[in-house]
C-alpha cells in the first residue's frame, strides 16, 4: 500500500493538557525512528486548549496497525489516555494525493 495519513482528533477533559503532553511527547520522540514513519505534525486548537489534532504519515498501513500501534513505548500513553479524554479519540485514515512543503523559516527577526 502507498503512504497513508492518520488524522487523530483528541478532546481532553479541562486541566489534562499538561499530563497528555507529558505522556505523548516521549512517544513522538521515539516513533520518528521507526522505519515506516514519514512525518507527524501535532496541533493544538488556539481557541480551545483541550483540543489536539495529530497528522501522521506512514509508509505501510498493515504494518502500522499490526506492529507500530502496539509498540511497548506507547503503553503508558494508551493506558492513561481514556481517563484524560472528554470524548472518544477520533482516528481517520486518508490517502495523500499531493504534498507541497517548504523547509525554511517564516519568522522574521525583531532584533
């Protein structure tokens, strides 16, 4: 199968944002070294800090669900997550058709 995208939407209980990030960030740091991992972008809703969205691209659909999703380093996150959620996590699978990225900074210097 060609590359695929997993879009994950998470709505936390108020006050659970710091614990969520404390559990998630070690997973994000380790997963980047997986052979079928392509990229991940984590977003937080600027109007509602309890809402997060992750956009992940992977090279192999079957391997992701059979192997990656069950990795030991995800256990603490997956075990604790249901207690932090305001509503069930939403996961959607998408097939990329086109991508366009720039890798330079859009920030301007103020000094």
